[in-house]
C-alpha cells in the first residue's frame, strides 16, 4: 500500500512541490517551492502538508507515525544544502517553524524562530556569527517564543502580561537601560536562565534542550494553533472551513539582525491600497521579520533601500518583476538580508483593497499580463462594495480642517471615510457595536487578538506600524477604513485617553469622543465629519461627476463591461419604488425581480387606508378602504413601469401578516378609531384577534389573498391599470404578477384566476391587451417538491430563499441571531445560511424545483429574489442550477454581475459546471467586506416591517 507523501522539500533551485499545490502545502509552502524552482534565492526547508494537520486532529492531536521519519529525512537534506548540522556544537543549523494555510491568515497562527538553540549550540552560533551578543539575544528570544507558543505561557487575558516580558523589563530596570539592545551579554545569559526557571516554576517541566524534541513540539504547537481562538474567529469572519487545516513549513533560519549590513522587509509588487503600479514596501535595518509585521517599529520606505543597499535593491527589483510576470498577479513578498545577501522568505498573492483589486486587474489586462477574463476572476466580487462606500464630503472636511479640528497625519492603509467614537480596546469595540454605537478603534498597534474588535469598528487608527503592519493587512482584507503609523498619538490606556501632538500643541481625547479618519489621505480629524457618496455613485447615481474626471469609476465600469460579456445569468433588482428602480438601472439591472408591494403601504398617506382595510369587519368595509388604496398603488406601479421601460417588472401581491401593519401604540389606535368611526376598544379587540403566535407561519403570503380575495383583486387592478396607463405613453411594459408563499398548486390557481380575471376586465375597459405573466415564489419546501404541479399554472418561479432557508432549516429568520452566533462559533455551520445558500439542503430543494418545474413547462422562467441573490457564492450556485436571473438590492448589482461572470468563466474552465467548486466559498459569514456598503435609504431593506408588539 502506498502512503501519501507527508513532507515536501525545497531549496537550491529545486522543489518537490509547486505553486499549484496551495491546498496541500498552504500558500507559504507552495510559494517557497515555486520560488525555489524558478531560481529565486530562498533558504532551504520543507513543508509538512495540510492533510497531516487533518490527521493530527483525527488522531487526538498526535502526529501520524510516518511523519517523524519523513521530517528527519527532510531535515537531513536541509543540513546538506545549508552546510550546517541541526544540534551541532559547531556551525549549528537553526530553523523557523511556521504555519501556512491555503489562504493567508495574517498572524492568526503561531511561529517559532531560532529553533535548535541550546546551551551548546548557542556557543556554535556565537562562533559562526562572530557575535556573542547576537547569539545570546537570539537564544533568549527563542526561549520566550518557545515558552509562549509551544509551552502555552502566553497570557490568556488582556489584563495579563507576558511572563517573559515582565522578567525582561525587570532586568532592564535593574540595569538602568531603556532598550533591549542595550543589554550586555551577561544580562542576556541571565535572562535565558531566568526564562528557563520561569518555565520550570509555571509548567513544572525543564525547558527542552534537545533540538529534535524542540522541533517536534513546535510542529505540534503550530498545528494546534489552527484551533486557537484568534484563528477560529478569523476563519469565522472570512468563511474559511475548519476542515482545511494548516501546513507547517520548517526552514533554515536567515538573520536580518546580524548587524548593519542585515535587514528585513516586506513589499508588494504594486501598491496594495490604490493598485498603482509601483514597488511598495518597507524594511528595517538590523531586525527580524516579525519586527516589521508586528508594527512595533516604524520601518523605512522601500524606495530608500537603494541608498543603503544598492545591489540588494537592484536584485529585489528584479525579483519583483520576475515574480509578477511568473505569477501574473500582484505579489506580497517577505525578504531578509543577511550580511549583504538577499533571501526571499515568502511570496503570495498580495491582499489588496477593493480599489486596488479592480485597478490591478484592469491595468494588468491592459498591459497584456492577463486576459480580460482572468482580470474578471481576479476580483472578489464583494470587494466592489468598497467602491460604492461613502467618502468624506470635501466641503465638510475642509471646514473641519479650517476650524482647527485637524489632529494628525498617518499612513493611508485602507481607503474610505470612517467616523465614530473612540475606543481603545478591541473587546470594547465589539461591546459598543453591540449597543449600536459607531466606533473607531484607536491603538498603539493592533495584533491578531484584536481581530473581532477590528471587524466591529468602522475603521482603525494606529500610532505605529507601516503599510504592511497587521492593522494595514487586516484593513485591506476586511475592506475597513484604516490609518496606521500615526506617530503623533500617545496613549494612556489606564485613563482611557490619548494625547495627540497636533500642530497647535498637544490635545487629549478620551474614550467615547468622536473622531474621523480619512483612509484615502491619512488625515485624522476631531469630531464627526459628514460623508458624501463615492466616485462611482457620484457618476452613476448622482450624475455630479463626469466619467472623464473619475478614474476609479472608469476602471470599475471597464471590469463590469468585461463581466457583462461573459455572464449568462441576467441580473435584476429588488426594488419597490421608482427612485430605487432608477438606481437599479444605473447599476445595470435588467429588470425588477421583486417589488414587495407591502413596502409601498408605508409610504405617505397609505398606511391609514391600509389599516382601515385590515380592521374592516365586512367585505363592504374592506372594499371601501381598498378603493382608497387603489389610486395610490396604481401611481406607484406606474412609476415603476416608467422607470424600468421595457424591462420586466415582477410585482408580488401582499405577503406579510396583516397585524404587522397595525398601530403599536394608543395614539395609532385613536387615529384608526377616528378614521373608521369605530371605538378604540373595538380596534384593540380586532388587533388582538389578528395577533398570531407564529406569524411567519401564519396568515401571510397567498393565504391572505385567499382569505381576503378583494386585496388581490385590488392589487391586480392597480397593476394592470398602471400598465395600461404607461403603455399608452408608448412604453412596452412587461408586468409579471407573483404570488407569494405557495405550497400547493390549488392556492396558485385560486390567486391566478383572480389576477387573470381582473386583467381581462381591465383590458376590456381600456380596449387594449398587454402581455403579462403570472408566476409564484418558491419559498416553502412543499412548493419546491411539488414544483411539477405548480408549474402547470405558474409561468415563472422566483426562489424566495429567505423563507426557503427558514423553513428548510426550521429556524425562524427573525429569531435566528443568538442561535447562529453559537453555531458559527462552534463550527456547526460554516457560514450563515441566510447569507450564503446552503447548497446541500436548500440548494437541493432548488435543484428539485428547477428540474420538476421545467419538466412540466420547459419555458418556465426561473429566478431568485431572496437576499442570497447578491451573494457571490449563491450567485454561482444559481448559475450552476440553470436559473435565468438573480435579483438583489440595487447596490449589490455590481457584485452579482461580477459573480455571475465568474461563475460562467469557472464553468467553462471546469468543463462541467455542476462539479466546479469555487473560491467564492471563501467569504464572509457575518461581518466585513461582504456586508453591503452603508446602505443608502433607497436600498431595499431585508425585511422592512414595523416591530412586533
Ligand atoms: C424570500 O423569502 O426570500 C423573499 C424574497 O421574500 P421576503 O423576504 O419578502 O419574505
Ligand atoms: Mg418570502
């Protein structure tokens, strides 16, 4: 029996793996293998696969038996290539042990550096480097890192301090030195002994000196870090399945802290914030890699590297263009200079803002580096949200600056505008957000522990760190507004204040004060500043900006133009009012997929007659109230038809439980009593009568139209009269009347008959006939299962996946919040099924309905109008099962257009659509980039109902 290969070696221009092996080797392992193969200088090493991680967990957190022999063999190869021996007293090999998942999870998992050091090898390192101080400094760092990561001594609570830092600080205090670098060798030696004593005291074990024992423990610890709290939170936020696991890469150490001819840096082959084609990055002289990413020292710009290390700068520039041409994508690289020699430690597709993603994709296609089709596939559809987000109103910002509210400048790491109240702790950001506050997280620096708070904040501002610091990386990934490296800030966390060295002198701000940050310019402003629509919105919706003056818009439009040429799925909008329809058209809607007529009743002057209609106790009373509603609805529908021109407009008859329209307070009761001439008592009694225990499963949807046929009659009349009015204006209207919540064909027959009878009557009255269709929502499992019968009457289906999900899971969509929270936390659900279609269950019902429906009526038109219609992974699924269109809120149309094009392209690439599995599964479950942009008022809300009594 052959066993799977567990370990993949790389180094000296060769590698067992390659860049296609991301899933098995993780991004880091695959990148190192590829770089090694194409002759980029990387220190030799090997990668233990992600499948070992899976087995490790299956085995009760033990490494499978065949892993260690493979590790030993691979280590031997590294020894040969490096010309050093692991554990040797002379010229010892030291290694780093790092995590590496399929997609990068910056800083969420653990790393151990300088592994292999002990009291013997430290002397060897001193000899080899000719620098005793460096050797002992590396040793004390290793002991602390090993203690924290492998032996679990890292503090668990935010109030606690790292035990090794406490010892270090004590030592500095005793010697009267401020900086670590001022500690003499003797002090470093003492620190090593004290760190080990701390391990013995806290953990009851001797610090392991045997290098192989260190290595095995470190590999296990890195695998275990896949399940640490930070990594789990990150996975949840980004929709990364727990089943993927991490790889572990063990690599020969190179040192950027070997003196003034050494250094370390991080760079992007293009600007990750704006997408501009410029080499963009930072480096630190005489430092280790962690120092750049941790953001604890503000590094120098890469453009300054040439002045210090001209040859290295030249080599790096060559590596930049080589890697970009090789990967045909923007790369994020890590490098180390050890005594004047350059090594690359990592290359991966660089995280970028939505702005940068679009610009890079479009420009690379224009440069001929990728095809337009590849450009389409390069942009995460959800990232388009950022381009629709507001920016600061320039006038308001200038006024704020002129009135002395400018505080400081930092590095613009995440574009956009954010205003909120200052919080200094990530946990507070979460808690305040829960209370409904808008917050900006302000800190010295952020770390992976802060991830949930960062997701909760409108934006973040840090005092330290460069454009590649943790805060900057996370901002770009989450699509958050961020400013980093704002050195004018200093903090008193105890007092929950910060002091800003402003041009006019120091200014102190406290927790809860308002602050505004411009992530496009790096300006920090006191107080809140008004925002204005984005460039795209100004061109498309407000028509205040000419495309010629809007480069961001032009790239956005170009990408979507390419996408439109590839997609098969049509896109429609969920829109209830003419202004929403206009927005929808600007964003590319090819029709309206759902007009929720009940939303119209909340409009000016309509709720009164609507309430009269509901409390009516006889058919005559109800008709009288409906007669008042008829002209109002007719006008609404006419507005929609006019706005949409010859595009199809699906109008749904009334859906939610009637009592939701009723007054919730005494004032409303009194008004209704006055309007109807009934007593307040009687009105209250009627409201009680209408109250239901489970309104979601009660008298709603077509059941209402069946209970009160005159409602459907009136709505149908309003639709057809409006259609005739608009058709008389020369517009070719295409009404589609949709009956909600059908589970049985007879229900639809009942309602369709009313609609068709009214249509015939109106056409007879108006002396003209119009094309129209009658269809239904498929949103009850029984409806899906009996789709063949329902299709005998329905001319179209629209999947109401909000209700279909609710009923397939048996979880009320109104009450799901707390359950979902736990389920996502416990990995019971990988993603929120109300956000992304559950393909196995809800998706199966949809497949069945498509298949059975089309069997009865091959011309059946199929769409979706649940919230999932704007979710990239769900759009892909809709493409795969052969729907004709997706319908979503207007501001999500660009996402749907791009996602539909990607689905078509992937299907073509896979050769068979139903088998393809998409990277679009890597998506947000609950927060962050895939949430719609702060929704303008004209957007369709998810469920715009008055609160229940
Ligand atoms: C649905 O259920 O998916 C749907 C679109 O209808 P509503 O959200 O109005 O119930
Ligand atoms: Mg519904």
